[in-house]
């Protein structure tokens, strides 16, 4: 199984105030290459992403309050990696975390990037070098992501993770072309905010063998964190390019994660799980989606109160009877901007909702346009609330 590496980062989130997250549910057009999957239309994709980055840098609306930005698995062209890092460093505000999946590269390229950012990835370099020393693996494809953290003092930290478990399109009969399996996950412990979070890539959330699973390892680590420090895992971000985001396997893992069946799990009791997927315009070579891409969603403990709603752009439910409250988005090409709940259960006497959708944007004529309130709820006008 992979190792969980704790990293301390300097983030000063306002105590007692909720945090803001934006999911970029954008399409991936991918084709198989001799080293995994690459984007068919990298310039068109970068146009969408660059428009988003410019909008956040300008702070339009209340985007000045943005804390977490999620882009899907394999969504950023490798040729634009340096520009992505530079845009985060130059344009984003302090105390911002950007998570994005990268186009596949060979292991030797991934190792070079780890070396470039060795100061933040020292342990990861050692784990990769162990694999390189064991055999001829430098040309293996790597499905990887980057977590770029702009700290409170403006310092940019760059962390890299490789996906540990492939989907069937990434596995080959020829083992030389099989996907490299990552050896680590980062657990970020932000100070002085005391907000702890992790980022996974899609099926890494589900992966298990006969004796252990990634999610069980995460739970055990979070519980140990709780027993030692009285802190837990506050947020788990899962970036996806997933044609079956609501597969039964996700229901089973979420049910086990949030349901108290065999033991109390205080380290993850208040964890918010955020799944950021690609949109329904996604195409993967000759692979067809049986249920379609899209439907990013946010899951919280059932002890939070979440009113039942059903609108064209989003709805709330319990994910078919799981012990959770879920905010489920649609499947179109959208930006979803919402708040993460506070770290504690709400007072049952309050009328405040733990999750609120601040805005939804759609892609039109080369720019992101805000979906109006009437469009968002299908013609049903909702009462206006003060912007939080």
C-alpha cells in the first residue's frame, strides 16, 4: 500500500468562517498514446483553463474568497505545466490551494519534476528512486496530479502525486506500457488554521486488495492524528475523469467511511469529501461511458442538516440510503463555487445550511458566464441571501 506523508503548510484561514471551494467540471478529450493518455485538443483546453485562472486572479464576484480550486484528472496539457504554476504564483491570493490533474508523462519526466521541486517532495523522490532501481521502468506512463499551495506569506509550495491504481483503459497486456503506480499520498496539515486535507486521484479512493485498502489506511492515519492532537481529517478532495461517478463501489466506500459499524472513527467524523469530475462532453478514445461523465458532488456526515432540494443544476440526497448528506451537481461543463461547512456539527436550533452554492458558471463564446438564479433552479425564483 502507499505511504501517507504528512506535510506542514502555512495557511491562515479565518477561524470560525467557512472556506470556499470551486470545482471546474470541464471536459477531457483524450486519446491513447504510447505513454498513457494525452489531450487531443490541448490549446482549446488551455483556453478554458486560462480564462478561469484570469477570472480568479481578477477576483470577480466573491472569488477573492476562494481557498480551494479543483480541476479534473488529466485535464492540464503537460506543455502548460510551467504556465499553470506561474499563474498560481503570480495571480492567486495568499492562502489558496490549487489541485489539478496533468496529462500523462513518462516516469523519467515525472522524476525530473520531483527533482525540480525536491524541497517539497523529498520523501516522494526516495520512493520513486526505489522503483527505478528495481528495474527498467523509466518509460512507464504516469497519471499524476499537482497540489500547488500559495501560503500565507506568498511562498508557493508544489507537491506532486502519482495515481496508484489505474482504470481499465490504463492497463495493458504489455507490462512495459502499464501504468506506474504511485507510492505516496500527502496529508497537508495547515497551520495556524489547523485545517487538514488530502488529495486523491479517482480510483485511488476505491483501491483495495485482499488485506488492506487506501481508504482504511487514511481512516487509521486520521484516527491516530485525532488521538495524538485532537485534530482530524477535515477535507478529502478526489479529482476524477470518471464515466461512472455513482458506481456502487463509491456508495460502499462512502457508507463504510461515514457509517459507524464496527468502531468509532473520530478522525474522519467531520471530514468533507469533494469529488470533482469532468463534464459530459468528455471523450476517451474508443471507450464509451455507460452512465456519462459529470455529476461532481460533495458529501458530509449525516448529522449535518441538509434540506432536500432538486433543481436542474444541483440537488441534495443521501446517495441511495448511505449515512451521508450529499450535494450533487449536474453533468454539464460548469464551474461550481460553494462553501465547505465548518468543522463541527451545526446547532440543531439554527436555520443555517452547512453547504451553500454561491454561483455556477457555464462556458460560452470563449468565456465563463454566470448562470442566473432562475436558470439554476429551473425557473423557480429563490429568496436572495446575503453573500457570505
